[in-house]
C-alpha cells in the first residue's frame, strides 16, 4: 500500500555527539514523483482505520477486530524503485507506487548508498529503517540497510529509540548517522534509527522498509537527545523553507521541497497558522457542511493534524454522524464504529473549515475509500472516537494542494487544478 514519491531536498540531522553537514544543496529544490497502480483488497479501508487508531495510541473499539482482516500487501518495489539521482543543481526525480486506494505512499531514498522504499509521514518525526541488525525472519520481503556496507556510517554511542502504539505494537533499536540522499539532495551525518525489534504488523508490510517523519523534532523518540527531522535539517538549504504535497487520486503526484509549483493548484493559497507545540502540523477546524446544506458549527472541535501518513480523515464524532446521515442506508456500526454505506450510493461533497478563512471541498467520489464487501463500502470520513484530535489524512490531500511552511509555521491550502 504505497506509492508516493515526494519531492525533497535533504540535509541531515545531527545529534548531540554528531553534526550534520549539507553537501552542495544550497538554493535548490527537489521533486519526487509517484504514479498509481491497481490491486487493493476489499478490507483495506477497515485496516487503514485500525492503523490510524494504533498510530495515535487509541484503543480499538470493541468488536473492531472482527471487521478487519489486514490485507496482504501488494509488492510494488519493482515498479518504481528505479530512482535516478541527478547532479546537484538539477531536480532529482524518483518514482514509486501506491495501491488502488492510495492507502499509503512510498518513496525510494538512499542511506549510505543503499536504496530503501520509505513511507513519508507528516504525522511523525522519526527516520527509521529495516536493517541487518534484525533476524532474517523479520526482514523477509524487505530491502534492508546494512551499516557494514556503508563507509559513511557512524554509530551514535548510547543513543536509542522506541515507537510504541496503543495496541503495544511498535519498533525500537539503536541510532547512527549516515549520508542520506533523497531525490538528489544529500546530507552527511543524518541521524538514522536502526530497528533491532519490530512488531509483526511492520514485518507483514513488505513494501515499506521504514519511515521518514516530517513532523517536528519535539516528538522524535531518540534518547537521550531528540533528533531533528529531515525537513528541519534541510530547510536552511532550500530556495524556500517549504515542502509541498501534491498527492492525487490514481494519477501522478509529488512531494517537492524548496519550491511551490503554482501550476498545480487553482486560485490563491490560503495559509493557516499551526500550533507546533504538540509536535504536529496542527490547525483548528471548527465548522463544516455537507453537500448543498448549511454551514454547521463544531464549537467544541478538537484540533486537526494534517497527516500525510494516515489514509483516511478522522473527525469529531458529531461531524462524522452529520455527514453520513445524508447518505441513505449509511451506518456507523455500534460495535466497531466503522462508517460504511451502500457502494451504489452517490456521496455528497464534504466542506470543512481549515482555520478561520478557508473551506476545503472534498468531492463526493473521494469520500468513498474502499469496498468492505460486495455491496458495502468503507467511507473516507471516520470517527476519532471522542479523542482530542482530528486527523486529516490523504482523503484531504487528494482534494487539496498542501504547502508546509517551516519558517512561518503555517500550512497552505488550495484545490488541485
């Protein structure tokens, strides 16, 4: 379930005992593309919801596991891991592939000259990899990073990391530094987290060899010193201190660092200030409307995280129920909380406030995520189960061009053209 190549420029993070050194990336911008293929399985929507709950440490609802059979992943490494790296001063272009429902997006990067397919995630802040420290049964089907094959790897003495999810799954290990190359941008001495233990859920996800977190370093898990994220390190070398997500449904898309491509969206960008204190790209979202209906206030709205690493939109329960009430025979199943609807129903557009001065429209067809059975489909808008966050994932990104502005601490939005 992957496949987005995102455009990037890279510099690396240094630890308290090591110092990241950029190569000749100054004043550049770099792009990574993705293209779509088919092949999603019926249960992907329910599985995607389960992954989102676990990511944020939310307990799965009683009865949810009976609804979810985790799909077997579809191998895509051969179809787009042929990343080419161009000379400094030119855009680096790399390809990767998502599955049918764009459940998640992967991009190739090079660590110590070794190519890995990675998930880029604005909702986390660790760069961790499958590697040769893991036993063979944990790496089957994955590309693995071998620090012994890198002349630039350096261990970070005494450093460790651990990611733990709500269902007790997770990964942990040791830390080192190495040269990281993404789309032609290189950084020396980037902090790289090497997994020495990893849960079976990651092992089964054979297309992904790790994760590149693009949140803020305040939620990085390395101890005793938190490490900066890839974007935080690369920012000073970019033409502009931004990266953009131009993620589209079943068609070419990209992430680009250092430039805003004005040909990719309609109208002006509207920027919304974030609250970075949480470590996330977090904004307010206090109203919405469904189809041609009136604007409805959500005065007690939870803050919303703009998260490219989550497939669905998870909103406050009142918002979710208001939307699905407008769809005949849609249900939020009591035991699992999963919102489903008859696949032959035409879904209304969803209009959601992002900050105080912008309303994003998500067209009805994008509000359908995947089939659950022959007759019923899983909705792209699901409940956050009363938790104190809304998670606006790829369902939003597929309708909106998104700019992450690191200098001004803001997120910009405009509809795709």
